[in-house]
């Protein structure tokens, strides 16, 4: 084979890789609307209002006979979705690595979640149990789909490209969230002119996120390619026991496990802020739904710039240092949130701006950094454990948030406890020598990490 032929082949491979990367970005574009419009903005306050309407005179609902304060129901449902995700994610990860057929599994998870989200249109009256069930299904489905989605990253991007590719994926997601939130804001604020009630406008916004998720999932399903793992690398353990096998395998790579532990802790704080911010704004600060939508829209716009900007910082200073800097910013921003005055939208917007600038970058760089710590041939297996840290194992924050409110009836007390997640995560991450961790995983070490 001549030099010209080799170069032509390399060029063709690069073109195909770019095509897959563009398709990969579109799953962030598809599913991130669920995270923004549904989980972050509308469902928390709306499901809480439905639960309050169904509550007894003491303010309690009783799912399965268990007394739950209506204001805690949403947070508990977010935690309950973890149980489903823990059972299903290792099954999906093991099946993807064993068969190499990620796309059918990605499609099944994505369309289950999209269908559950679309069905939120029927959440009204006293149907808080229906809302809780659909939330659990949708939240578990997005977690499973992200296992499969993230596991493509080491296959479609060489080590030197992963920070940039991961950051672009997050930027696509936040751009989609911004676009849909603008449409949501128009519908919600002008619901009378559209001839619908405020509650119906919320239900339309919830259902439209599911439709968006389903339609744009078609793009990655067309462009991504399945690759069969080498027989020696394919996992021999099936089902939920794969998680235990993966953790045992990680014990041979303790630095990978140490990074995952740090990420589990600080990301628990991030995910709790994402899911509970609108409840905090509406219930504790007395802010209207339009204010919350505008604030989250600001987060989405700034998160695009933040993800891309932190991707550039990572090229200059390394991903680890950039993530550590973002955790300091998270700590300061969240601590300031405790002191926000009620009914003061301007200060809430300032807080939203601080969150937006660090949100996308801290998540995108964590994903790309972890991809360097994954042994070749075990991408989905390891990313199932990662995804449990990302969405699946983020149960302690919402649970603590809900329990604190149930005991104190103060969302301020609940929000301030989250600072500990960022402080502890910072300390643990700072102690991980990532260069040695990458070598121990059998991967080449980038020039700057």
C-alpha cells in the first residue's frame, strides 16, 4: 500500500469520524430538553402543586400508604428513579459491550423516556401518582440512554480530541434547551392569547419535550456505527451483577475508582441543584414561573459559552485543573444562594449566571477526563458505572434535600447542605494523579491533562 493510499484512507477515516461526531452531538440536542424544560423548570413546581392539591389537611400525601409531605414528593421521586436506573444501567452496559450493538439499546431507552415524557400531558387534577411514575420512568430512561451515548466517546474521538468533542456535545444540549425554553416562555406567558389555561400550557411544554426527544434521536441513530468489542474484552457477566464485576475490575485500577468516587460526590451536588432549583425558586423565594423560565434560559445560554470556554481552558491548563476551578466557583455560587432575598428576581438571575458559566464545562470535562481512564474494550461497562455517578447514583442530594425540607419546612436549610458535596469532591479529585491513572488504564497520556 503506497503512501498516497494510506493518506487517502486516513482522510476518509477522518471524514467518517467527523460525521459520527456530528451525529453524536445530536443526542445531547435531543435529550437535554428533557433535563431543562421538564426536570429543571416545569415538573418540580407543577408536580408539587398537584401533590398539594391531593394532600390531606396536614399537607401530606400517602403513596403506598407512606406519609410524605407534598413539598418533598418531587425530590423523593427523583431519588426513587435511581433504584430503577441502578437495576437497568448495568444490564444495558453489559449488553452493549457483549454484543457491540449499542444503537438498538440506545433507541429503546430513548423512546421509552420520550414516551413517558410525552405522557406527562395527562398530569392534572390530583394525579400526583401518575406524575411520580412517569418521572421515575423518564429519569431512569435518560440515565440508561446516557450510558450508551457516553460509551461512544472513546470510539469516535482520539484522546487529543475528547475534551473538545465532549464540550461541543454539552454545548449542543444547552443550545437546544435554550431554543425550546424560548418557545416555552412564549407559550406560558401568552397562554391566554393561545386560548389555553396556565396548567394546560405547562402540560404542553412537558409533552413537547418528549416529542422533541423522540424526533431528534433519529439523527444519532442514523449516523453512529456499532462496533463489536474484541472477544477477549467482551464482558462474561450479565445483568446487574455486571456492576459488581466492574467495580472489582476497577479495584485493579484504584486511581480510576478514586476519580469516580470524587465525581460521584461533586456531581451529586450538581444534579441536585439542577433538579431542585426551580422548587427552591418558586417555593422559598416566591418567584413566578416566568421568572424561573427566564433564569433557566439564561443558564442554558451561558452554559453553551461556559462549556466551550472551559474546553479552551482545559487545552491550556488541563482538564483536572479546570474542573477543580469550577468546583470552587460552584461552592461560592451555592453558598451565595442561601442568602438570596425572597421576591428579588435580579439576584436570582445573578445566581443563575454564575451556575450557567460553570455547569456545562464541569460536566463535559468530567466526561472527557473519565474517557481516558477507561480500558479499551470496556467503554459501556465502565460508562455504566460512570452514569450511575452522573444521574443514577445522584440520589443522596435529592434525598437529603427532601428529608431536610420534611423536617424543617425550609428550602434554605436544604440548599445550604449541598455545599459539602463540592468541597469534599474538590479534596478527593485534587488527590488523583490523573496522568498515572491514564497509563494504568492502558491509554496514551495527552500532552496536557
